[in-house]
């Protein structure tokens, strides 16, 4: 279910609407009840690639398997 952004011509409010179907759209503005709504282009975020998971021992603080330089999972290189 996509979330679309709308702009109300009557009061200027901008709001998001969760569309349940492809042709689904809000009937009125949630702020003023106006019916002249325009769908806006939505800005979206792009997630960065996930960092590799740290070993369980690093989270527990009991790791002794790392080289003498420190634990790369805990940022101690």
C-alpha cells in the first residue's frame, strides 16, 4: 500500500494518505474538509547498505578472538 502526498487548494495543507488500492484517493482535506486536492510528487529516502553484523561476542564484550590491534566490530582497530 503506497503512501501518497496531497496538497489542499483551499487551506494549503499538505498531508499523506495511505492508498489501499491503485485508484484510491482522499475525498476531503483532514484540516479543513476542502475537496480540491492535488497529488504531489513525494520525496523518498534511499537507505544505505546495511553494515555487516557484529559478532555476538562483540556485543557481549567478551570477545578474545580479535587480533592484538582491537576488535573491528567494536571500532577498535
